């Protein structure tokens, strides 16, 4: 095990023999780190935290700290990080809370850039990209292959759908639909289009993209249709496409409402 002599590793931590720990890093009680993971210098990892294989954790990251929640009373909640993630400098990720499901979860193959904060009970899927200085409030859920650009902040309990793309300097207070490109200040979030580039790069066929785009026209560009009418029409015409069905389920299950589009300086939201 390649542990720098200035690093402090608890006897109650479990590290695979292939793990590397850099100078002045601190690995506390209840931390488990699987093979191939590299911990750089000046990192602090608190437990209970479970970290998978082949992760890269850069300097001054703080992982597994207690949640910033007034109701937290020292409960043994968890942070769970999957495999093949890149966690850059000064990232902070907190454990979960009892009332929020007891765990914060980071999936696989995510890139979490410098100065990002991920609060208690957040759930990230796979291949998620979070750009520098973005902040995720507690209970935020981010689905597979979503991108959150720099200096963006989310409200508690919002969801970001699969393949969604959030532009920089955004303030997200509503759910972001799957496949959408959105940006804007709080109360002024808007859909600017479909994330066609992300869909194409991940092998989604042109036929499927056309169906998603048709669903978007019905859902977000049909001012004469009420909310339920738009959902019903999209389902009747395009519900056989699994990607469209996923989008409709996402909207139906929204508790905070979803971002729509801005027209004539007014915000239209569910």
C-alpha cells in the first residue's frame, strides 16, 4: 500500500493494498476504499464513507463530512461513491441524513470539477459532469449523463433529468426535464432547446431524437393545450418511444414542477 509517511490513516479504515494516499491526507474511521483509487495530498475523508475502484481524488477535497442540516445529531449516515470517478480540487461531498434516506450517492464515471459542493442526500447517476463551483443543495437528484455547468446552484429536492444540460450561472428551482438545455436566473429559467449534441454523442438515433423533439413541441410549444392535455397528446402520438415515455414519466412525477420556456419575457412553468 502506497501511503505517504505524513498521511494519517485510521486503524479502523479499510483500504485495498493498491490504494495510494498522498502527503498530509487524513483517512478517518469507517472509510472503505477499493482497489486502484488514488487519494492526492491534503485530502480529508470522513466516515462512514465507501469509495469504489479506480477513483481519482484531488488535493483539498473533503469527502464524507457531516451534513449541514440542523436536524443532524451525529447519526451514522453514509457517503457512497462508485467507480472511475474524477473528483478535483476542493470538492466537498457530505453524508446523508436519516430523514433523507441515510446516504449521499455518487455513481460511476462522473467528473466533479474543482470547488463543487454536493450536499446531503444528493443522488448522482453515471457519467454526470458537474463543472467548477457548481453547488447542489440537499436531496438534489441528477440522472445519467446530465451536465451542470459552472457557478450553477440548485434548490433542495429538485431533479435533473437524463441528458439534461444546465448552462452556467443558473439558479435551478424547478425540475429540469430529460434531454433539455436550460439556463437562467431564479424564476427566469428557460428551455433553450434539445441537447442534440449530447444525444448524438451517446449513440441516440436521429429517428429517436426526432421523436423527442416532436414531444417537446407538444409539451412546451402548444400554448392552447393545458398541462394534462399536452401530456396525453404526446403519449398518444409518441408514447411508443421509450425515451419519450421516460420524459412523460419525469414530468408526471415532478413535485416542484418543471422548467418550461420563456416567451415574451414571461416564464411558463408547470
